[in-house]
C-alpha cells in the first residue's frame, strides 16, 4: 500500500511515465478485438510513440496543461492513444459515453470547458450544430480513424512535443460526471494519485495476475470501465482486452473462448444476458476469476455461474467518487467465504461503516443505516469534493468532515461484511417497516418466467407506501393474473409476508442508466403519471 501511495502521489508524478513509459516497450498493453474476432496487440512502445505525436498535435491546437479534452469514442486503439496523448500533455480527459445524445454531450462540454473533442467518425453527427450544439462551438474537433492516423503522421521523432508534463499526485487526470438519479450531473475530479486506488483494486479485488487474460467488459465512458479496463491495467502493466463492438451475449461467449479469458469483470446485466442466452455454450470457457459491479448481484446469477462457468461471480461495490472499496475480494490472503447477499468487506486502504439514520455515529451490527467511508483512516481515498459545487460536496460529507456518506443504505454484520439495501431515495417505508427494493427484486427474479424486475414504493393512505413491481418476462412468456399471484406468493414465501408487491406490471424493458443501473426514480415518475 505504501509503495502504491508513494509512486502515484509523488510531487514529481507524471501520468505518461506511470501509465506507459516505465513499462517494457515490447510488452502488450491492450488486445483490441473486433466484432469478427480479429485482433491487434498494442504495445507500450507503440503507445509511447503515437501518444507523443498526439500530445504534440494537442499543443499545436493550443491545449495547455490543465485544459480539458473530451473524448467521444468506442473501445479502440485510437482511444487509448488519444487518452495517453491527453495525459502526456498534462491535459484533463473528459469521458463522453457513446450512447449519449447531444444534450448530454453538450452539458458535459460546457461544464468542463473542453478545448478539443476527439470523436469517432460514426459519432461525429452528434456534434453538428443544432438545438444543443452551438454553431460557433468554442472547441476544436478531431475525428478518429484515417484522419487521426494522418494527423499523427505529421509529427516525427521520439518526443515531437517535448517531454511529458509532470503534474504531481494532485494533478488532475480525469473529469468525470456522475449520472446521478436527480439533478444535473456533478463533476468528479480524478487526480493522478487515484491510480494507487485503481491498481490496488486490480490486485486485491480482481486478483489480476501477470499470466491472466483479463477482460473488463464495462465501457470506458463510465467509471468502472475507465478505472479498471484502462487506467488500472496501465498503472499495473497488465494486458487488458478491449472489444471494439457492441455487446451481445453470443459474441461475449465467443471472445472468452477464442482468447482464453481467465479473469472477467462486468455488470450484472451482462451476466444475466449470458445466463438467458439461448445459444449459450460454456464449453471451453476457463475462467479463474469472475467479478461483478454496478448493482447488486441476484442469487440466481451466482448459482448459475458456479454451475455453468465453474467459478463464483463475486459482487463488488464502489462509486465514481472512489472507485471500488467494499468487495468480495479475490486475492489470496484477503479472500473469504461469500456470505449470501453480501457485497463483501472493505478493501485494504479503506475504512467503511454503517451510520445511524439520524446521527453520524456507527449503527449496531445488523442495523440498517447509511453506508459511509471514514476519510481520515482510508489512505486510498482520493475524492475531496465535486467541481465548483460546494453545496453538493457538503451533502456528501458529515459536518466534521470525518465521514463521506455514499447515499446508499445497507447494514454491516459483526464480522465486517456489508449488505446493500438500496439507494437512500429508493428505500420503501411501509407501515413503519424499511424495505429495500433489492430484497424483493432478488426474489422475483428467481421465478423461471422472470428476466428482470424492479420494485418501487407508491403512496398508500393506510400504510404510507406499498410495493409495486415492474417485471420483464422471458421470451415467449405471457403475463396474466395467475402469474401475478404466483409472484406475490413467491415474495411472501421467500422474503416476507408483508413485503409482497400489491401490483405487478409486465413491461418490455426497465429504464436504466447507460452503465446498466435500474432507474427506479423513472418508474416512480411514470407511476405518478
């Protein structure tokens, strides 16, 4: 831990050196896989050469250290070159998810003050002048692909733009914007010293080893993909797979088999899709480690993975503001038996607790409350506040600054294992009972007819709130009154008699964030309508 903190927090810390130049030039940093399963290996030597050229191009466009450069790109070799070029220049990377529509893109470009946008050709139309994008946009645009290669070819030599910029551990690396559940997205500044946390999770949480074939399927437009498919592997010098194609369960199976993936990380949505894929063929899959993050795992995914993949998918918990910090860790020495429903324990470098609902004191073991991180005793904690948003920052930290309150509800047992309940605004209070929607959802998805489920609280004159469920059925299954009754009885049997959904709505899909989290607040809004 001390070694990581010293390396990435040093006053002379240079992102380009830490993430690229110090690694062997002939070592493979990324294997980029196309939809047809063709691939190319990207070495650190190539990344050093091409990112130096791109850094020089940015300098010629007037990008200075500390300036923001936005990136609207899929997972490709150009993406990694662009990111390392930005960091080599000492500029700040602003991720733009490729599923964003122009309003979301414009919001982030304005909020960050981006000077340049690097964009894939098939995303270029989103930057065209219109209702959200001004005709006289203050940013310059660089299009990836052939034009990108032509741009790099204009620069020659090992360091055409001069030496890489050193910003020190507190220098800004990334400016991410949280999706949130309400309100305008908040800017999360990620300093270079956060790399210590990202590498620690790669080693302790995921147990990525030198001989692993590691694939984190998350998109780098969001925290989990950026932190642990790109930044963590670069910091640790571990090869990472990037799939330059959209997700499909069939392609995921094929890639894991063809490339011999041994260490896999993805959102629960991915595992559910694999589980329900009619063409699934786990033969030849040789996973050593499997991990999940983004939302809690449901029990049927865990049992399926043990049966079909030969490995237990372990649930991990974190946030954009921290990275991962409470996990069912894989590394030797801290790996423990999985407790059903638990998201694990605090990783080395983190101190976590559950606080009382009404005061900033630890709650007794087994009592529901607010999941919090203790700042002073968490050496890996790097988040100090949102960009230009002191009010939002104050909402997250207790008055004395001791605790960062995550906004999630849960409990902790006497052994230090944490159990997620819900986001604070998703907790259902019915007749004085606190009900976490995840508890009910976990039961509903156990029914063979159910693919996904979301539970919300709706106003009730007698009980304050009652539960209603929105259910996505498996293909060829029809929802009827008989199935509604079955699901209600299942919840009564598997969870609690009082917590069954009073109404069940069969829907084609659930509203989700681009990273796959269910947006219960959207369902609540629809229900109010």
